[in-house]
């Protein structure tokens, strides 16, 4: 199984997205050229989205945004791995990248799961789906925002989850 410990120590409590992206790309997508700069960062604590990929207007940058809640130590690593691999699959299929579009719609005919299976990530995807079905709703409700301190609550940012 792919993990941070198998690819170098994860010395911080925050999961380093660049390390994961590079390992996933090298091990599972080495046939997919990076034809532009690809950046990855934690984003919002979305309820219905784990990640996204966007292409800049000049096609020079593809940005992968990852739900900030996925850095929480309670979230299984397979969820983060599958989310990043999902977005790299979009890149390979020409969505959020300058590569030619291989399909009319990014999720048509279960193309993402079939691709992940072919690339040796099927077990991760199934474990991710099972955890999401079983745990995500309650986890999201518990961790989407911090407890109120006084009359104002802060929005979760990357630093809010580092020591949780």
C-alpha cells in the first residue's frame, strides 16, 4: 500500500501534499507527462467535495485543491491518496490540464474508478469509499468548524487542524 512512511518520513502532523502528489505520480502515473506546472494545497472544508483541479487561463498552471479536513489524523490515509489520485486522473484525461480531453464528461461511465483500478489504486479507492459512506457525514459535522470562543468563531484553516 502507498503511504507516507513508505515514501519518506512524515515528520509533521500535517500531511505534506507535495510528497503525496510526487509519490502517486511517480508510482502510478509515470506515463502521464506534466506538461505544465502542477501545484497542490489544502483548501476549504467542503462538505460535498474532497478535491478539485483547475487550469489557469494561460494553461501554465494546474491547481489541485484538497479538502483541508483530509489532513486530520482521524481521516485514513487512503482517503487522501485516493483524492489526490482522482485529481491526477482528471489531469491525465485532459480536465484541469492542457492535455487532450479523452472523454466528454470527467466522470462518465465510472471512468475514474476504472482508471484507479488499472493503475493499482483500486483497493485504496474501495477503502476510501467505504470510509466516506460510513464516517464522512459525522466527521464533517464534528470538524467543519472549531468551537465558538466568545461570540465569534473562526473558519478552519490549515493551521487549525495541525495538532488535532
